[in-house]
C-alpha cells in the first residue's frame, strides 16, 4: 500500500513539473514577441547596438534622432517656403556688450523733398553696379546675425522681406517694375527645380527615391545693380538723386571659380523698400557704437559703384558698344563727370 502511494505522489510531482515548465516557456515566447514589455534600459541597449548593413556587410551605427520640442519639430531647423531646412533666428540670451541695445525696429526713413514737375530743369537716368568685393563695399559682405538672431546680409534681408510680403519683387525681364515675381519663383531661380534622385539607405541598403534641390549660397551675389535718376531742382537750385530700384546680380561661375556672367535676379522698387532698410543696421568697420542703417548707407552714398548704362536712344549698355573693360570704366566715369559738370555749369561766378 505504501508503495502504491509513493508511486502516485511521484507521478503527481512529475506532471506538476511538466506544467510549470510549459507555462514558463509560453510566457517567454509572449515576452519576446512583445517588445513594449521590455524595460527602458534594455530598449536603449537595443537602439545603441550596431546594425549590419546587408549591402556591404559592415556594421553601421544608427544615428540618434535629433531632440524635438513639444510640437515635434527639431528646434534648430524649420521649413521655409520651398521645403529647405534653414537655421531659425536664435536670440541672444545675454547682453552682447556693455549695455543692452534698443531694438531700432520703429525707425522710419526721412521723407523726400517734393519736386514739382515744372521745377525739373534737367534730368538724367543712369544704371550703376555695386561690386561687394571692393574695399568701400565691405558692409555688403557682413554675413553675421545680430542680437535678435536676424542676419544682416543685404540679400538675406531682401529675400526675407519678399517672403513676408512686405515688398513686392518684379521680374528682371525689364527694369520698369512691370511684372510681379513671387518668392517661390525667386527661390526656384536660386536653387533650381526639385529633383527626384535614387538614394541607397546606408543602414538597410534599400534603394528609394528622394526629392532634393540645391542650396542657395549667398556668396554668389557679388554685385547689385541700382537704377537712379539725377534731377536738378530749380526751386532749390540743387542737383538731387533718387534711387528707383535695386536688383541683386547672381553670378554664374566657371569651373575655375571665375565669373562667367552676372544677371539680375529680381528688381525691388526702392521707395517701397526704404521703410524696411531703415530697420536694419549696417556694419561699421571703424566704430561698432556708431550705428547706421541700410537706408542711411544708400541715401548718403556710402558705397562705391561704376556706371554701366545711361538712358540713350538705342537703350544699350556700355558693354554693347565698348568691348575693352578699362575703356568701359572710363566711359562710365565720363558719364559721372558729365552729370557733375552739368550742375557746375548752371552757376555763374
């Protein structure tokens, strides 16, 4: 009787061990198929573990995702009007100097003196080119952000102003401001059309199609063309100048880096642009405390330029009838001298 009882107890213990081992195996299989039940430390180790690229057989470290803000967008990048990631303005969190500078965003330009049509005794329209590589035009190359994170380069100011619809851009098919031009059209001329190219994922080796476009390099804007009119006001007995338009000149480069040609990117009507330029300071290489706005720079003629065209019967630029570069500069200087001498000849001594 005792032997029978011991035999039954042995079979019961064996069956219990089999049931426990089977339940343990099932729980392990469920745990391996549900990664959400893994502890955070184990998930972090799995993310940091190297991945083997099946295309090359080399281990590839998966890059960590960039930090995001509550909205889910990386704080250092944003999407502009054409889908290109650009840096966002980063405001300085401390005073960048001995005292805090007042934001001069409420400045307005000085109103022009009114010139009656009957008082215009003499008038001449000319077109000049400002080359940013000249020594006097160094402020046009100042590619630095101010304390508010706003870039002070002139081309960036123009593009941002057009993007915000503060001023209207015009197509360079003519210089009479006849055809409006949108911000998307400008960026298409600067960065090209969106292209679809084939790309191989370095981690998975999977080939896929991605959309890409070139990035805009502000250094390609090396010249600005300005259209202006010189008029002698007989009521004030003074020769006055009025800038009518500004056009950035985009440079087309050769393989060796030399400039092949420069063409206007767009035209902006300068009287509409004056209130915007009065809000941005210009770099002063001699004194950082002596601030000056872009509007002051143009109105006080603190730039170096050369004449490329005067209003003529054939509507030709100087380069169309003078091929030598030095002779073209001398012809442009002769036009300047003619305007200066015109004012002097009106006086009697």
